[in-house]
C-alpha cells in the first residue's frame, strides 16, 4: 500500500473516529483504524463492534492495500505534523511508514484481516433530514439520557416517527428516570420517501453523541434510516452504523403532565442565573434548591448544613396559590441551558408532582419534565 | 456550646467490654462436645514438639497454667489432655462483627481494641437507654442471649478506669465505678494494673517504693515527671483517675471486597459469571451491613498463570445493591484483556465508600425501580434469620436438583 494524502483530510478522518474506537483494551484491533487504499481514495474505518464509522477520503493511491493500526497514535502524530502532505506506505509485515517533510515515523500495525467487519447494511430506506433541525432535536434531548443506568434502555435515545395533526413528525426522547426531554420536528418528506410510520427505535448514547459531532461539522445534509436492529446515518461521504438497543422504552407520554391553566412564566436567563448562584450553597451531592412560586415573583433558596444559605428573588408571573417545591438544581439547569427563547413556562400542580417546562414561543415542539425532591 | 468547651460539666460515661476467653469460648459454643473441657486454641502442639504459641485458653485450661502467648509445647506439657484446636480467624471475625453490631445499637462511639474488646462512650445514649449501668448490663445480656458468649463489663467515667473495672471480676464480671469514686477504686490495686506500664516499668516503680496505684497517686506529679518525663505525668494522672482520652470510633473501612479461588482453574463463562454473582451478593450484603455504599467497583481476575488483572469503574450514584454490583462487574469482565484465559481467582470490591445520601429525589417511573432496594432489604432480613444460604439467586442453587423432592 502506498498513498499520498493531504494532512488536513487525514486529520479530519482521524478526529472523527476518536469517539468510535474502543479506549478500553478488549481487543487490540478495536483501538485501531482500518485504512484501505482503493483506486477511488482512502477508506477509513473504525468500530467498537456496536458502532461503526466508514468514510472515503480524497487521496492519491499509488498502490492499493490495507493496514490497521492505533487510531490514537496516528491522531497524535498528525496533530504534530505541520506539512501539508503526508505519504503512507506499508511493508509486508504491517509496518507503517509515515513521511511528512523531514519527519518519518515507523509504526507497527496489524494485518487488516484481524479487523472486525462492519455490520452489513441489508436495506437502507434512508430519508433526508435537515441537519440543523436534527442537531437541535439531539441537543434538546441527549442531555437527559441516562449514563450507565442499570435500567438499560434509559441509556439510549428514543427516536420515533408519528403522525400528529395529519403531519408526519420525528420525535426524540431522553430520560434518566428523574427528568425527561421530548423534542419534535415536522418531517418534510419527499413523495417517494419511505419512512415506516411506526418507527420506534432506541439509539445508544454513544452513537447519538457521534451523530451530534458529525452534524456540528455542518456541510452536507444528512440521511438517516433504520433496519430492524441497526441505525444507518450518512453524511459527507461518511456512513455511521450502530446497533439499536433492545428493550421496552418506558411509557414517557404517561408522565408528561396534561396541560392546565396554572402556569408560572419567568425569564429564562434570569432563572438560569439565579439557579447557578443559589445552588453554590446547596448540599454537595443533591444540589437541592427550594423554589417558592408567588403571584409576582419566584424565590430561590438553598442551604448547606456547614456553610450557610443563599436566597434570591426574580420577577415571575403565577396565577395560582403560593407554594414551594424542592429541585435538584443541576437537573433544572441542564434543561434551561438547552431551552431557547426569552421566557419559559413552568407548570406544576403540587409540591411533589412533576414539573413541566416549555418554551413560551414554541410550546408544542419541546417539553421537559423534571421530578422534584422532597424538602 | 458551653458544655462542649468545659468538659468538667458533663460527665462522660464509658463502658469497656471484654469477651472472656473469646476464641476458646467460640469453639466451645460451636462444638458442644468441648464444653467443660480445657480448650487451647493456637498452633499445632505436635505432641509437645510444635512451634508457635497459645492464642487463647478456656477457663478450664487456665487452671493448668495455660494462658495466651505461652509456647504451645509448654502448654502441651502442662495440659496434655487438653483439646488443642487451630485458630479459625474468619469465624472469630464473624462472631466479633455480630458482637460489635450489638455495641453499635447503643452508641456510634465504639473504639475496638481487638476482635474481642472495645470501649463505648455512652454519654449521648443515656437519655435513650437509661443509666450507664443499665446499658452495660443490657449489652452483657444481649451478648449472652444472641451469641451465647460471656463478656466482662466495666463502667466508669474514664477509659482507664473502665478497663481496669472490666478486668477485675472476670469471667462474666460487672463492675461500676461511680463518679468521683475513681481514686478510691484504684487506690489498693497493685502497680501492675497501671495501663501502659509494662513489667519493666512496674519493676522500676516498685523499686521506688510505689507498690499500689494509691501510692503513686499521692506522689508529686512534678517529681514523677522529672523522673519519667511525659509518661510520669500520664501515670500520675491515671493513678488519680484522670484520663481525658476520648473514645475514638474505628476509622471506617476504605473498601469492602470478596474473593474466591476456584478449586480447578476455569475459563467457562457460566462458572465465572456464577462466581461473580456470588461475590457481588457478598459485597452487597457487607456494604449494607456496614451501612455504606460504594462509588467505585473493581473486578480482579487472576489467571491460571498467576497474572493478576483488575478493572475499575466509577458509578454516578453509589450503590449497595447486589444486582448493580453484578452487572457492573460483568461490564468490567468484558474490559479485561484476559477474559478468555483460565481464571484461578476472582474478586469483586467496592471502594470510595460513602454514607448513603437520603435520596429524596422523586422518580418518573416508579414501576422501574432504580435499584431493587425493597427486595434486597427483604432478602437481607431472611438471611439474617435463617442464614446466608437460606435464599439465593436460582443460578447459585447448583445442588438443588439432587435435593428437590419427587
């Protein structure tokens, strides 16, 4: 194998696979990238057996061939190289030589036959989505997804397609059992696009994180599709595949409170700032903050047994009777951070009932629910 | 605040509990055939040629002049018909932890001196449990009723006096030294009873004419200090019943773990998983007994080639639940580079132990419990009544097939 490639092109490729390769050394080849030099360019693959990424990059291929070696080391080398062009060559024994200007690296690789194959894509059925709105959906839900939760399905992001008001909608849902985020987007489908109406899949958090990273690069519009147990995501000559999670997602619709007229309206930035300040003096682990809803203001209070207490009042509108409820400030802050618009609405019936949060300007497309703490 | 800054105003009450001939008593309790006989726990006497020493002697054996730390060969010669038994440390530890759990019912301030001896500061428990003597008597009774072992108890206002008191009427002694009676109590005791004075120091004190603690108490503190330095002042204070040392509860464990060595090295995944399940249950149960939760879990894997690998994970929420520990340990197993090799030993441990936070966070899906807290609690109570084997995960019931009726 002999290839010449632009440093930036290869760096982009290696940057993309860093999140995919397995850092924990289960199988040495999972920490590797597979480089396949073909007449049409350099194919770069990485997988952790659940998630796979493959991309074709522009390169001058003088002699086709393939090799696999440490994704981390190659990335580290590339970051240090300032030359615009890099030459890669491989000897019979998988010894990779990297030349750039006056530098030369020899890195021990493994033959490509040791590299696990990426899952084969049987059927695609991809639909095109505006990348910016998919990114918004992920941004507004991924934060609520569980982390290493023993309730396995909560470690995934639910993607579902449904019809509401005669329009097809794509909905993403994330929850860790303490808070929940639901974000919707109308699907502008082509006439011939087939997107099974009853799509309901759970995407592993790691795959969702990688998709978010790819969308953040901007550029081409993505395509997304699902087979029975796989997610396929294509963008800018890249294909990302991920195993879907099996299991029953909890009935999230049941826990979203029904709309009532009793609402608290508050400026989003005021609320976020006050929460950040007051939570400095909350108990270390629980971040407990007490909110008191009054007709014309919202009071935030926290106290730490050894340190002291904090108190702040911000203007708000509330058409019900004054009451107080406790929250984990971190959970509220994470919701406020991803919300848009000047003001938000809170809806809560009693101190121990779920709290519904919405954007005042966009009440239908995003909902978050945060469960209170007993204080 | 006022009370704390002037300790003279509140009288501290300290109980010293000392198990009588602990190891030997445990053996006599576990093996009724040894009751009433001279039991000597320690090294193998090998007909008098054995090396090592006596770890504990029952009261029957003490009549023959056998005591702890005596070379085992001598013990054999003094009491050739004695019942010589090996030390079963893990058993004594188990019994000891039960006894300490009795102590902790009455106060958090428990300072262990060894497996069979502890100081308890019960000053803060008086309102709840009555007088110091009532608490001391109740502890002695609890130990007898629950563990069928005898203990000696000393109750006093200082650690030193409590310790002397518990030793005075062994076995099954019960001595209370009322407040302000400390000096009188110590007065006639021989100088050897001075805590911290070894045989040499006692000899030196005797050489200066101090034969009783009372004599030392009436000596001049300055004179003792110039003779024995700091220790002189300390001895003088002890002799006068002054002992400001506090009961320092045991530093909590840094990690809780369990290990198991296979009889035959194995690479069979079902056997490995089963063992991890059993270890996870043991670690979970111990975490709950200690009232702590682990933030970090570690899986240890020793291969047949004696190479040891370990992988750890840090949890977002600390746990004491068997199922969480088991599932995390399986995840760690996948991360081990040696998972396909034969295993010789497996270990599961929890560290970064924290007191469980009173979690008042409400949950969206009560039907999907975060951890099976209620189930675990029920299982624990069954096990504490009927023994560790009484209820187990089905996969661990490998012998059931043979035993199932019909």
